[in-house]
């Protein structure tokens, strides 16, 4: 188990990581998610020992490792550029970590072969890194990191250097490897779909702070604030106010859970565009407006609807029927029906963060 | 939340140790530069305010040596002559080096040939500087190879005496010796110019000459400035070539300094001269650095 | 407007293309002539130097009298010269070793560490590249005099190492800058100590820069005069010996030494090109 307490990193005046407390259970696949500059990489590099925290502590299995250099931490890292040593063969790259800690050459080579076997590259041990494809290099980097049986495997944007097709394949591969070796994985990414697809738990960061940590489905369905809602998946936002009869927005009232937000105060609300219904004409208990524009996406169509002075989005699944006659046309009057359970509230309306 | 509470003593010590070990790498070079570069410049300063009482240098604190340098027309003349020769050398080297580098980068298609021709210019750097200066002395002398060749070819009757022991011979020799320092930075600068810029310029209907003046030359400027500064500084401080091929009117400032430390045994004056030269060169280098950076901004 | 302009533009570009190909031969001849002239300027003097080392006449003048190896035979029995050559070899070897031992950590420090006074340190180390050797020479001379140290080959070695430090630092630093820092981090991450990382990961990747700058600094030290001039005691190095002979008079014997040095330099150049040729894929 990894425990970060009050971990802070300041670069002069700039705060990179701001008092982060985090517990990662053994064997979990945890992702640090956030836009570039949110401090996620710095946090990972502090766990790896490449950055010295300004304040706070890092402990692994109850042992304080805050002041240990990288070579004395039970942690290994897969670097963004893989950092395979260009002058060593694949086999020697993987065996390197064993060799420097004094393991006999033949034993190290055997271990390296086992690790390479695990990533399906046992036959490329003699190859030089430059002879490998991007995906193969990625796997060698993985093998090199797991061969030492670390307590934690750190992955710094491991898939960002791969092209889109390969990326999904490697996502599967990484999940499989995680199950196989049973190590704790901590991955950094800015790609929310990657985070949702791979992790047991996602830690969303912003401006050096942890905004929310939750399982992927919980994060998607119950984002802690507008920032998370906007960053993870798509959210259509609008402003409104809770009244006794329901949620009032754009001069219309829809049904909503009574405790969604404090009554009598303007607040920000939102919903996931794929979780609502779009009906023709005016329908009671929905937000009525006019179709503005349609964006065709192959598997879905995003419909933008002008409601009052706002603009809301609805995703329609493209089935055969919808593709032929079900799609609304621009300027047509439509109503968005939001199931009350799908409504999300995000504090006072003044928060324009997302 | 830890509000900047002081770290425990043990952890501070651990951190200090990590930092110390890192600085162990630094200590030999740092020590070396302080003892053998920084301190010598200081001792030079010390000597420059001492007094010379032939054949000794006597501790003192006075600026008489500097006053001499700046008031005695003898030193002003040497300085101006050195300035002139160094400028001429840099100019000649530039006129030869630029077309050569341009040819390599834009006209030679095969990378093998380009490397070979580049090495052809840089390789003489590996051949003794002294010998390269010496061979010009054997060529240009009154009974030297050029004169005897011209006579045996029937082109002249009497050996030309204007070839050696004058400023032209010095410019020629120094240009020959330092030209690689001009080619290298210009080549590097030209090589960095993306070919797409030339194509774009041609696309916009610019001719060869106007492409050269509007695109190539401005982008090559940092290299030209670097090469010019380098060649200038090196020839400015040379005293070997003047002694070999320069005549009585060929004395350059470094030669004067060498004399003060040698036959004249006036170390204080020599130190003051050397420091004046050092300051002049430092000003030149920092000015050219600034110019270069302005130039480089254009390709950023 | 843009469309019109594009159509108009195509014509002159095409016309220019045709003109260029018509002038191709002339331009090529002009360029070829100019480049040949520059190369002749660079290499004729060296050819002359070598050629006259085989001249049987005592005078260095045209025409060449005949072929002889006498001058080389004379060299072989010139004890002063041979001693000077050994001295130079000794000086060049020691000062090259010193520049590498000091220069490589200096480059590492400049690239990987931040410390107070780094700017000044960088300036000081790199200064001798553009600074005339005479200043390095006399400033160290004043230091040794104040310290009361006797001038000897040791002071020459220290002087050379100082003057040539910049050669090693610039080349190794340039290579380090192209070396991703993640290699060293990965090595530390995999459990290697600082020294292990340096010898197993950093050094193999900057190998060519280290060898190249070492070879260059060896050659430069072997040929050095301005610093040696001020720092040597009674022992002469080869260039100092040649210079003192040269000031007495020109003899084909000097040409013979020169030819041998040219040969040695050529070998070193070829060696450095061969050694430094990048292995495929290895970025270093």
C-alpha cells in the first residue's frame, strides 16, 4: 500500500503539487488524470524519487521512502519515451536492473527472458531497441520495469507515443499484464477515455490538487464538480434554480430530485448528452427549444438545441431507423427530456470553471 | 496539512548528503577552474599594478602601466595595426569560407561528398599550426619557392621582395591558419535552414539573388557572426605568425606582450597590456553573443 | 485576388526553371573552379611542405634538385629533436588525460546540475576557446611565479589542460544535451548507483564525443606553442624545438619533421572519423 501525506512540490513560487493526500491499495490500477500542467507527472516523479518533495511524506508498505534516491525505492517506472538504453540489446536492457543489483549474469538473463516472455517478446532478446516497433519498445520497457518485482509500477503516459490503433491494443495488454503480475500500477494520463477504460480507480487532478478520486463509473455518473464533469466525458451545462415544483431553467420547469441543490438560489446544472431523450414538438416536463445544428459522428449524432438563451446538446444513437427518418431537422421544435436521476448539480452559478 | 513546519533533523541531514554527493562531481572541475583560471587572471591583475625595476617586478599599487599603454603612441599604433590585420584576416576568411559553406550545403547533393569536403576544410586544424605558418614562410621568401618558381618560369627576372615580411603576408598566413574556424559555424548555420524556406521563396517568385539576400543571408548571420568573432579573436592574439612572416612593421599586440615577458622583462607592463587585450576581447565576445542571439530568434 | 496572383506567378517560376537548367553548366564550372581554388589554397602549402622534405638541395627553392631521404635520416640521429618529440608525447598524453578527467564531469555538471555561480563557471571554462593562448599562458605564468613554482613540463601540462578543457567540455556538453535525461533516470530507477549509471549508461552514450574531443585535444596539445612558450622550463616540446630551429634558418630538415607530423595528423583524422562513425541506430 502506498500512502502520500501532505505531499507538496514547489518550484520557486510556482506550486506544482499542492498538499496531496492519497492512499493506493495493494494491487490496484490507479490513474492520475488531468490536463497538462496539473501536477500529475510531478506527483508520479516524486513517487519514483526523481523529484524531491518540498513537504510531506511518501510511504510504501508502511516504510517512509521520502528521502530515498530512486535506486533504493521498491518502485519501477515505464518512461514516456521508454528510455530503453540504445547501446544495449533488448535482453540486456531487461536484465540491467538485475545486473546492477549484483545478480549473476546467467540468472539475470534467464529472469529477463521470463519477463520478455510475459510481454510476448521472448524471441527478440538479441535485437537492438532501434530495430523494434513503437509497440514492441513499449513492451520491452514494461518487461524491464517488472523484472525486478517492484511493489509499485509507475507508468508515465505510457501510450501517448503510440498511434490510435495500437493504443487500444496496448490498453488490453496492460490490463492483462496487471492481472498477471498483480502489482500496484499507478499510471499518468491526460486521456480521459484511457483512464476510464483501464483503471480501478481514477484520481482527477487540477492545479496541483486532487479534485476527486473514485471508481470510473462513479466518476462518470457522479462527478464531484463542474470541472470533473467537463473533463471526464461530455456534459451539457445550464443554469437554473430549484423551486418547490422542480428545477426551473429557461423559464420552464422540469422534475428533479428535491435535494438536488439548495432551493431558491441560482445554480449550475448539467447532464450527459447520451442519457437524455429528444422528442419532437413540445412535451410537458422537458426543456423545449429549436434544433440549431447536427453533428454526424458515425455511431451517434450530436444535436445542438437552442433553449431560451442557452444551447444544449443531445446525443442520439444512430440506428437504421433513426438514420433514415428519425433525425430532427434544423429549426424544428424539440423537447429534451431529462430523467431526474440523470440530473447533476454543481454549486452556485458563479462557478464558471468548466 | 503541514504548514511549512521544519523538517526533522535526520531528514535534513539525509537530504544534505544526497545533495553533497551530487556536488562531488562538480568539485574537481570547479577547483581546477578556480585555481588555474580564475586565480591566474587575478594574479595578472596584481602584476599589472606593480612597478617594473629592471629586471624585477616590485609590489606596488599604481596605474602607471595603464597610463603608459593609453598615452604612449607606440602602443596605440600597435593596437590599431593589430585591429586592422585581424579585421582583414576575418574578412578574407569570410569571403572564402562563405561560398565554400554555401556550396557544401546547397549545391552538393551527396551526403558523402558533403562530409568529405567539410572534412577537407576542418582537417588542417589537426595539422600543426606552426607548420602551416612555416610553410608560407618557405613559399614567400626572397629565395623562396614562389619566387624561384616564377623566375624559372621566366615570369620575373628578380626575386620579388614584397612577398614576405609585411602585413599582406601576415594576413595571408593568418587567413590560411584560421579559415576552418570560419567555415564551421557558417556551415552549421546554413545547414539549419530548412530547404522548405528556399522552396517557399522560389514559390513566391523570388529569384536566386533575392532569395539569397532575403532568406539565406539573414538566417546565416548567427554563424557568420560567430565565425567572424572567433577568427578575429584568434588572429588578434596571435604572435607566432607575426614573428615568422611579419616584418619590422608587422609587430602585433601579442608579440609586444611576449616581448615584455621575455627580453624586455617588464612583467607589470606586459600584464597590463594582456588585461587590456582580455577586456577588449571579452567585450567583443559578449557583443557578438548578443548579436547572435538576436539573429537566432529569427529561426525560432 | 489570391487566385489571380497564383496564376500569374506560375509563369515566371517556370521560366526561371528553364533558365537555370540552361545556365547549369556555366554555373557548375564557376562553382567547381571556386571550390577547387579554395581547396588548392588549403592544400598546396601542405603539399609543398611535404614535397620539399624529399628535395636533395639544401635550399628551399624551385626547381627541386632531386629525390633524397637524407633529411629523414638526419632526423633519426637528431637527439635533441627526438627528446623534444618524447616530451611532446608525454605532455600531450598527460594533458589529454587531465582534460578528460576534469572536462567530462564539468560537462556533466553544466548539463545536469544547477548551482550558484554556474554562469560564471561556464564562461570561465569556455573562455580559452576564443581567448588567444598567450593570455592563458602569461596569466598562469604570473600565478606560478607568485607561488614560487619552477617551470617544467608539469607546468606545461597544467597549462595545456586548462587551455584545452574547453574543447572537451563543449563537445561532451553538446552530446549530453542530445542525450535524453530519462536514460539516467531509468538507470537509477532500475537500482543502479550514480557510478553504475555513469559507467553503464551515460559513458557508452557519450563515448564518441569523449574519444573525439580526447583525440582533438591530444593533437592540439602536441602542436601547442603560445602556452608552452611561457610555461616551459629547460625542456623543449617538439613545436618549441622546431620553432627555435626555424628562427635560426630554414632547412629541409624542418620539412621532414613537418611531413611526419602531417602524416601523423592524417592518421589521427582518419582514426577519429572511423571511430566516431555512428553505429546504425545508436544515437551516440
